[in-house]
C-alpha cells in the first residue's frame, strides 16, 4: 500500500463511521421515550456523525488534490458550535413549556433550580 491508498482508506473509514453513527442516531430518535432523550440522540450523535463525515471529506480532498476546502472547515466549525446549542435551547423551551418527562425518569434536577420560591 502506498500513501495515497492509506489516506483514501482513512477518509473512507471516517465517512463509514460517520454513516454508522448517523443510523444509530436515527434509531435512537425512533426508540427513545420522550422529547428530551430523543433530542439528545438527535443533537449529540448526529453532530458527531456529521463531523466525522465532513472531516473525512476534508481529508480526502486534502490528500488527493492537496486542496484545503474552506467551505468544509466552516461547515465543521458551524455544525460543532450550533448543533449542541440549538438542541439545548429547544429542550429548555420544551421543559419550560411543561412537556411531560418519560415515566422512567428518576430525577428532575432542573425542577428545583427553575421553580424556586423567593
């Protein structure tokens, strides 16, 4: 194996892992019981899946064509910063709108912090 084949293997491996994590995320969205755990599956694992796929694409273009794609770098940074924050804000809005927790929820740590009587 020469260097070009090894670099292509690394990029394909990253993209494959990203695809597998994306499928796992989709299964989590379907199977989890409430909006809070579904959002966790949608934001955390999907962010990782997209990041691995974009890093694989970036490395592919870098190794094969010696091209540094600013669009891919911006996509990686944008997804890394916005997806977890958006998921957090959506879930906080759902909690403040009194969306019911799953029956299997053991503890509500946010209840004491948000519903304090002054």
